C-alpha cells in the first residue's frame, strides 16, 4: 500500500525527506521523532510518528529550512572548549542554486564539513587536544590518537558544541563517544571529515539522541536519550 504512486524497485529504506511521497506525508504525520542507539549497544533504535515531546522546548533546537529534497538547519557555527572557532559563515549557507547548507543524514556515519571549514575545525581540535598522542590515520578518518598509557585520557578530549540561530535553544554538545571512534588497540579517530559544499551531520554524532521534527512550526530538536 505504501508503494502506491512511487517506484517500488527497492525495499528496506523509508524516505523522510520533504515531499508528498515521503513516509510521514503518506501517513499524514506532521511531527516525527527518531532515537538512535549508541554504536556499542545491541539495542535497536525507535521511530515515532506524530510525536514531538514538550521537553524539546528546553533542548538544543534549530529552525528548519524546508527545501526540495532536504530539511536544512539554521546553523551558525562551532565551539571548541567554549571558544567559537573562526569558520566563515558562508560555509553554512545555501547559495542561490541550493548548494551548501547544513543537513542531517543518518545514512552517513560521520559528520562532514566543507573542506575549508573542516581544516579549521581540525586545527582547533588538535590545538585543544595536545595531551592525546597522534597516531597514523585510518581510511576515511584522517585524525587519530593512540591513548595507550595515557591516564584518564578522556579528560584531554575537547568539548565540541554546534550552535544554532534559534534564540531560545541550547547549543548541541557532544560527548567523547560522539566525537571519537574506536578502531581498536587503544586507537581512537576523530569522527569528522571533509566533504562537499553541504555540511552533513551524521549518525555517529546523533547516537544516544532523540531527534524530533515539528514540521508545522519548522523546528528540529535534540535530546539525550536511551533508545
């Protein structure tokens, strides 16, 4: 039934992008939320239709900019250890052709910034992580650390927060497990990378979070949660 008026050559993926053929649209759901479990657990995630809990009003929130194909965030920048890093704001904006901006994509594992923005982010992260010994990079993960023998090493991991223009919300702050990815043998890699002109917030940063979309009010909220 859900495949009426759409191509059904594939299965196993639900589309939530803006449009009449998306899963929420076909079920007339104006709000929806999903919870992503942490990668080190065997529990499954959760999906809720017509659900946007009131607790989101006290959470990290962003205005949603709805364009064809994507929900864009009203993103304003990144802080590391409570210092706003000097990434030019045009890195977060769409141009007249709709290129650029900031989106959520749970199909992408790590978060990717435009290359110039990522280079600045990585530089400031490393400046603030001098207690972590660098190690050889891994495939698609160019910044890695070997913490063998480093006591209480998590205390050397910088605090990273995403900032939104929404005035009453809070910055989205990440825990160590959302910033670094274990690759074994006491080695951890930064779960961020360089990408194309569009910033993509990936599922690694959203693990252990309830993410809610309120389409009528053009809002998206983030809450820490156990899925």
